[in-house]
C-alpha cells in the first residue's frame, strides 16, 4: 500500500494572519515531499481555488470556519462557508457539498477552543477532530483531543496550522492515497501522524501579519 504525506492545515496570504504566497506554499510542499496540501484559510476559499489551478494534483480546497462555538476545518470545499454561523448550520452547509469535516484544535482555548458540551453535540456529525496541532502551546491540549476522539469513536487529523513557510510539514498524515472526501473517510483510520511541535516564536509571524494589515487597512 502506497503511503503519501498529507498536510491538512495551512494558511495563505488570503488569511489576515499569514503572508504565505500561494506559489511559495506549493514550492515548499513539493520540496518536503508532501503529496496533498489542504489550504485552509480563515472563512474563505479564494486562495485555495487559485492554488488548485496552479497545482491540481497537490492542492485540496479547504477552509477553517469560525462558528459561534468554535472552529471547523473542512476539506474538498466547493462553496465557502461564512463565519458566525451556528456549528450545526455550518456543518449542514458543508454536508450539502460533501465536504470532509474536522474540528480545529478543539481544546485550545486561546484559539477558539470548544466547550466540551458543544463538542459532544457536534461529534456525531463530523468526520474527525484534529488530534494534533503543531501550534498548540502544551501537549495536554493535544492529548485531550486524542482522548476525546477515542471515547467518541472519531478519526483524527493532524496538521501544522502553518501560517509561515517554515511550519509547512511540521505535522502531516502518512496516509493511503485518496481522491475525494469519500475516499479520505475510508482511508483515514489507516493513517499515522508524523508530528512535531513548532516553536512558540512562530506566533510572532502571524501576529505581525495581522498587525501590519490592520495598520495598512484600519477600516477592515
């Protein structure tokens, strides 16, 4: 069985907290032998669509969606889901387009973490949760996600949550080949995470990007 590297969580300069150019993301991913790259910008898919045209075999159109309770992480998105929806409405809209649904860093309460009761409510309706995020400050955050996935019979995704280029590939899935959301659901239980933590200093990169954009466009 051939295994490939799948980066499930990265951001481009279409996210307010990243300066990653699409061409650079593609170049770095290929250099690191990543076969599938989900570009998951905050509440938009514009950059991922362009990147998909640039490298169709590599890029998966994804989105990180801020709901009223926490963030969702979706792959194979056809229509962008706006922020500010209830979790179940966002999930319904993703299901309507047969997107694959995971849950971003569910226990990281510095980054839109979920309350346990809200996470339990949506768990029957998602495909997976993110059991390792390379940007989490403590191992406990990821360990809680692993435990929750096991207790609720959920598959797990791992991701770099890369907002800067050096972060790309920090955490990837070694996974059998897949083509779409349905085949990803089928092979994900056979995936193995290759995980490394990013330095806490990478947060300065995303904070700087957010601040500079605020200075340049104070009304946005």
